[in-house]
C-alpha cells in the first residue's frame, strides 16, 4: 500500500532507528539523466509526516553537491550527543567518499560537509557501516578497492587485506550482523569474498559453478552469522541464493520467482522472515527466505526499481526508487484495491458516453503477521479460573521452535472456596445440626447467632417449643417462677399475726371457734328453709328472668351490673349462641388484646396492629395458638411490617419471622435489602442460610422443594459464576441448577404437648372406598384441585386439624363412586305396570365393587406442607366402608300428603304414556320409569 511519493531519481537512505521524526535522505543518482539533461546534483532530506493525508513528503533541507551518488548511508554516529542526528556518508561517481552533517543540512548551515576523501580511483558503488561500532565504514569501488574508514580519523583508511585478483569492480560490501570483525564483498562476476579484519586476509570465497551469477546484492542473515544471500542481476539466472559458510560448496536454498534479473535486495532487521527484492520484471516481492515462499507483492508502476530499503524505525515501511523518477514509500500492513486511473473522470452532461469498466487489482496483505506485531508472550483467562499462557522461546535460528501453551489454575478467593466446600460437604452428609453449631460459635455478632439458632431448631424435635425458648418464653421457667411466687406468698401468710399475741394460743382459740360455728350452722341448716322471695332490685330481676327461663335477659342484667362471672356462668346454661355473644360483649370491654385473640382466634389483628417493639410476643402467640394454614401468612405479615421499617435491626428480626414461616423468597429479599452481597464472602453468607433453610423444609416434606424467586436465582447464578471462576466446577454445577423452589407455609400446627412425630413415608397406592348411598351422575367424574401457582401458599385447610395447639393433622381422600347398574328383566311396553305397593321397601345400596366395572386409578395426594418441628400424621390406613343403615318407613304426616298425591299422579300419567301405541317403540322409557320412579318415591318417603 503506497503512503507517500516523491518525484526524484536518487539513491536513498533512511534515518537511524533512534531518530525521530523519521527522515529520508535522497542523493541525486549517478549514471542517470532526465529528459532535460540536467547534470546538477543535490542532497535532500524529507520528513515523513503521516498526519498529512497527501502523498507528498515535506522537504526539510537541501544541499547542492558537485558529484552525484552511487551509494548513500545514514549512520547513528555520535548520536549520544544531545541534538545530533548522526552522519550521512555518500559514495560519488568521482570516487570520493564524503561525510555530511544532517543537522547542518536541516538547519541550512554552511559547514554541512564534515569530511571528504578521494582515496578510491573509481566510482564508489558500495557503502556499509558496522552494527557494533558505528564509526567504522566500509566502501567498495573499482579495481577491487575496499577501504575501512574510521569517522574519528577519517583521513587514514585501512584495507581488509590484499586486493583480490583479477581486479574488478566491488559491487557490494556488507558487515556481518553477528560478528563485528567479519566483512564480505561481492563482484559482478558472482564471486563473494569473506574477510577477517583481525587477520587482514580473506578467509573464504564462494561462487556459483555455472558462472552465470552476476551479483547485484549481498546481505548477511540478521540472526545467523554464517548465512548470507546473493542476488543475481543476470536475466538468465534471476535468483536469490542463500549460502551457509559451513556448507559453502553449493547454495543452501534458491529463491526463484522473478522472471528477469534482480536489481536490489533488503533484509528486514525487525523480522528475518521478511526479505525484499526488486527486479527487471517490474516487481517488488516480499519473501520468507526460510520457506522460499512469496508472501507479499507490492503494486508498482511499469518501471524498474533499482533500490529498495526497509525503514529502521518503522519496520512496516519501505521505500523503492525507480528509474521513472519516483521514490515511493509503501506499507506492508494493509491491502487495498488498486484502481486504474484511466476513465475515472466525470463525463460531460450532453455526452452520455458509456464509461468503460474500471479494472481493479486486489492487493492482499501479508500472508503471515510480521514479527513486530506478534506477541512474544501472552496470557488469557479462561472459564473455570484457568490461566492460559504462552511464550516464544529463544532458540537458535534454523532450529524448530517448540511452542508450548501452559494452562494453570488461578485461585484468589481461598476463604470463599473453603467455606463453600464445607457447605457442600454438609449438604451431602446431612450433618446440619453440627454445621449450625459451628456457625453459632463463629458468628461475629449476636444477630448472626440468633439466625443460626433459629435455623438449627428446624432440624430438632419440638421446634415450636424451642422457638419460644429462643424468644425468651420458656414453659418450665414460667412454672418455676409461679411456684416460687406461690411459695413466697404462703410464707408471708403464715407469719401474719397481731402484735403482742401468742401464735399458738390464737390457733387453739380459732380451732375451738370453728367447731362451734360448724355445730351452729348444722342446726340452722336443719331448722331454716331457703328464701326465694323476689325483690325489685337487680337480683330480683335476675331471679325473675331465671324463673321464666329468659337466660338472655338475666345475662344482660349481669353484664350491665358488672357481674361478668355470673353472666358467663348463666350464658353457658343458655346455649352456645348466648355464650358466644356474652364472650364478645365481655371482650369488647377488655383492654387486653391477647386474651381477646386467644378466645376469638383472630391473630391477624394482632400482627397487623401490635407495636413492633412487641414482635417477640406476637411471634410467640402465633407459635402457640395459630392454626397451620394461617401460621405462615401471619408470620410473613409480621416480617413484612418489620422489613418495612428499613432499619438493619428490624430487618434481622424480620429474617427470624421468615425462617419460622419457611419463606425463602422473602428471606432473600430481606437479607439483601440491608446487605451488599456483591463480594464473594457476603454472597457465601446468604447462600449458606438459604441452603440450610431449604434442607430443613425438604427434611420435613421428605422431598424436593422449589422456589421461584428472581432475586434468589440471580444470587445463585452469581454464586455459581464465582465458584466456576475459582475452578470449583463441580460445586458450581450443583448450585447452578434451576432453583424453581416455591416457598410457602412450611409450619404445621403447634407442638406443645410432646415430641413431634417424624415425617411419615409416603403412603402406597390405595383403592378408593366403595360408593355410599346416594345419587351420582354417570357422566360426572370426581374433580381434584389443580396445583397452586408458584410462589403462592398451598391450600392447607382440610389437611390440618381445626382444634387446639398440638392436634395432629389428617389427610383427606377423595372417594370415587359409580352408580349401580340397572337390575331386573326388560319389560315390554304392552305389559301394564303394577302400581307401587304401600309397604314398598327400597333395595339396599350396593356396597361391594361391581364385577367387571373399570375402577378409577388412584390419585396421588400431594404431601401436606407443615412447618419445621410440627407434629405430622402417621401412616394413613385404608378407610373402611360403614354398613348401610336401614331406613325405617314411618307414617306420612298430614301436611305432606299433598306430595304423595302428586307423586302418585305423576306415576299414573307416565304409565299411561308408556302404554300409548305411538310410543310403542320406546321400550326403554317404561323400563326406566319402572325402576327409577319407585326408588325416588321411596327415598322421598325416607326423607320425610
């Protein structure tokens, strides 16, 4: 991809890698003339400004020279001095070697020429500098002349040794890139000589045996000290030969893609796998010399490029000088479409001449990324906490590279993984009580200890009793306090006596007086009768109401007079309804709402209106008295009120309520509302509580539970992700399973009288009980309640006892029955129906299963949800069908005779209709009437 262009016919030299900005020095090329036959020469310096989108380069300095240049190099000599740009050395057609100061050229100073020597007798075709000592310059000219120049003492050059014979031009000189005292030179005849400057003599000569090799370029391998390249300018052998001095008998490799002679080569110092070559076939190729493959071809004009060079500072840039008077700068890092400039202009509006199709050429990028963009080392995190690293080992050139990728496990949350492993082990082993004990002992606060104590109670017997103890209400402790208070009162009563009296004497006198009183009372009882005289006061009115049996009036009089005990006693005699009304009137006058709630079982008012400071008392009342189906919603209501306060203390108290009700969803919401669970350890705290509570519910239900909670699902996904990132994939999979768990009421009736019954095993398949007496439609099937929606409370009503605390629950089974088949022989329509006898007795209902009739499949009964610690029912036995009760037919009352008359008339009308010839074919009508009407009549008689 071309980025810049200069219209010059010149030799070129890039500024050193340490120089910024990047400059390109151009010296007028020798042996070349343009159409104007201009013979002037100049040395110019251009700046590479990529901020300018144009193709032009900015000229920063120019210096007219007396000679044109065959070769030009820019060395980093003396650049450690501040402000120095190195040295420019040019080899001219007159045989002079001139040293220029780039700084003077850029600043247009007069002393731009630092030194000049005319030691060479012919044109200087080759120049090169030492990579290890930038003050050493090698030059090659005609007549096999090679000089080594020291920029510190430029006037006295040295020779590497005796001139080679026969004498010929030196087309190329090159310093070895790895050994500083090794220099190579090449002749157009194809012979290359390697010089050892320490010995001042040649050490090896290499040449092509075909004698067709005309050397136009020579380069040492950037990394391998014994390898070098020779390029052939001969059109009969347009090749690049790679030689290894260890096997100098023949080329190690031959690169063949040019169709005509090669004019210039350049080896990238940044990537030894990039080699440029330009030839007479108007092509610039980029090779991989190790494989001999052409990996890139630059788009060029139809002109020869006599010089190509890589940019030392920016390895992606290269410059190419062509004989058409252009210096082009390319980049090998991008490809584009090259458009043909012909025919791309706009047509004139009047002339609608069809435009020829524009030819495009696709310029592909490099087939392999260059070394400077490859990562020498790299690391990447993978799923499961894996760290994948790689590196490029430093191996000897030409040796196979063993590329290795290392996969290691990275663990940063050690404490988190340890606690997660403990939780996982507990979930598998089932040792929940010991796990909760450990959490209580290591809890950092009292609130945390309370939560783990409540969770631990779920795995123990008599859960409700222990919940009450945790709330501070102990039945044994209360009994002890009452006994102690009674004892104190009794002791105080025995010590009371008047001052100055003897206690023993007083006791004797009281005993004597008691005996006298008893004798007197007995005599009076025998001599006097009871006085039932009625008065006009309240007592008299009460007596009058009792005498006439008006208990309600008597109760009203007692209540109005404040005699509540007598009102309660009288209402008991007046019936259940009167007792209920009396209780309601009495409770309305009391200020103690607890007594009212205990009597009326209205606990919703307690949890909705009680002071939140008394939440323990409210929860204790629910644990003692609330029935199973209302317990969980009431606990949730109390917890919601505490959570709505928004303080951390109230939220922790609300969590205790949600633990009692078994509501996992509300527990998660309440816990996360006041705590940041983004850190791994905070998330671990939440997951531990949720999983332990879930296991307690599963233990009581003897099965899996499902909770549908978006908040919990989000936290478990986050928890599983952290586990996976730490390498614990197995644990991550177990916690990351779908948690659709439905939390609902998990508490059963209160267990206050004895140990809770362990969960019973699920009952086996049971046959439905036989049908009892009654009518069933043949088309109607027994219906079963559908499963409740996720997150809602299960309808526990019929499955729980409606008695007091501690009453065991019982399951309800839906009976399935079928109507009995019709019995009797078919009667023809012509035959008259007999009238129903007066002493007709209905047949006994069928109590045994009908033979051959398909029975309904047993329907599994959903396990009833019970709270932790509540008693559960034992295994349910099969229901036994009670024997059919004989219905005794009694005499019909007079007020019901109209019904009998109506039924008799209806039967007669039906019999006449059945005997009608029009309906003769409907035989089933008479049979149906004959069997069903008498049965209906008999049932009606039994009912009345």
